[in-house]
């Protein structure tokens, strides 16, 4: 199901201080920040023409992104639209597009590939809900049969079933086009630690052939007609195969994970971690980590793009988040020193202009600041990120 491509030589040198020009590396993952449909997107159920960032900018009549454009984002989008080299004149970084090799368009598949794991066989999905044997085993864990058991929008299903959940105490179970087993409970109906315990037990329960790649606890608050998800989400991923983070840990390289990164890799290779409520906190924590670390990897996931704006098809919200990131990047870059490296990328797409609510299979950007600059073109695999770090 998985394989690790043989490492290739990266001339800019390793994070492990054996040479090259890196002392600190920051990876910023714009969760869902795709830059154009992959050639096989139709096979993954996508409508034609997905381009998460490009379509967002176009739909809003343009955005003010001077820092991102200065690093090469505008050139990437121009390259994708015209099929040729973008405008390199202003780029202060190496830029290009990464073509995913794995069979999927989700968080786990994309992040795992960054660290060298190529998923050759897609994880199981359940467009018509989970089979009875799975539901019955989960009911035995919770003591009550779940509500829902269908593919649905998370924000929609809590509005529809939230009141019944509060009256009955039955958890809301749902999935999506991704390989996920999601459990939503009101924090005042099911204590959050109980929800986490249910999800941990579900993670242990979901073995082949039902080995979904993530179990997600989705707590919410509010009243009927006005339910809202809280920041207390927890992800319970499959244990990844051997990967780059393991190599860094073996080499004594500090890895600080911000956002849901530690959950994605089951804590493997992570020296320290902190959860975040939103993108702003993610960027603040990244700046703070950069200020106190003199060596190592800072690995940050900015999830608002996907969860708050992509899935909800909120074009204006997505645009605001891009402009917010651009403003925050100026402060982050001011803390960089000679030898530091910034890698900005994404794990998949989630085009807010596309039909439906699911992810879109897209190229993802590579903005590589700190050593080289210029057009890298289209590079094979999100594992390019890990090879730069290695």
C-alpha cells in the first residue's frame, strides 16, 4: 500500500548541519491551498477547472498578496494558466508546482507524501455510510447507536441532528469523500474527554478492511439553529510507515509541530508540539518558535483555509485568509537569519468556487525561500518538501 522513494541528492544541504545552507527550516502548509487541477482530477470525482488559490483570486477581482507574490505565487499561477514559465523578475524564492504521486486528495495522504510516504492504494471511503458491522461495534463503544452514518457536511449535519443528539445523547457519525470517521458531540451533552476516548477506541477498532486514515473528534457548542464547531477538534490518524521525521529524530534534530501536525504523524519524530485555534495563532506560534530555536524544523499546518473556507465554499473568507497570511509572513520573515529556510506548500486543494463541499485534486505550490530563486517548474511528488529538509 505504501512505498518510500529512494532519496535523491539535494544540493542545498541537510537540516542536520552536515553541510549546505540551512540551520532552521520552517514548513508552512496552507491546508487546501491548491494551484490547479491535476491531469487525473476527474478520476477523483472533481469537476473541471479546480484551482483553489487562482479561482479565489479571480472570483474576488484580485487580492493584495505582495509577500506571497514576491516569493513567486503570482508566477506559479501565471505558469499554470499559460502552461509556460511565469514572470521570474520579482521572485525572491525558488517557486514551482508539485504533482502529487499518491492516490488521494486528503490531509493524511498529502502530509505523509511530504515526509516520503507514497500511498499507492487509496484508503477506504464510505460515500453511503459505514457498514453495519462497523456501526454496531462503534455503538458498543458508546453505549448508544449513532445518529447520521452518512456522507455529509460537518456544519450542516450538526444543524440538522444537533438537537436530537442533545435530547438522546447519541453521537453524530458522518464521513465525507475522504477516508474519515467523524464523530460530532455537543460539549455540554458529551464531555469532551469522553468524546476523545470514544474516538481513540474507534481508531483501534478500524482495522483492515475498514482502516480509514483518520478518526476525527468534532466537538460543537451552541443551541438549535445556531450550533458551531469549536477549536477542540482532535485527529486520530493511522500510524505512518517509516518516514523522514523518524530520521530527524534519530539524528537528534528538534522538530516543533504546530496545529494538527503532531496528530497527522501520531507524534512520531516530534520533539514538541502545540495546538492552535486558528491561522493567526498558528503564525504567532511559528514566530515564537523561530525566536527561541537556533536549529531544527518548525512544521506548521494552517487549517482555516480548508475547514473554515474551502469546505464551506466561502470564497470571501478564503480570500481574507490569504491576505491575512500575506501580512503575517512579513513579520515571520523579519525573524529569519542567514541560513534559515522557509517552505510554503499545501497538501491538496479545496476550491471554494467548485461544486459540492469536498477536496479537489490539485497541484500544490512550492515557495522555497532562503537559498535559491527562480522557476523550478513542475516537480514530481510532494516528497520534494522532505528532500529539501533532508
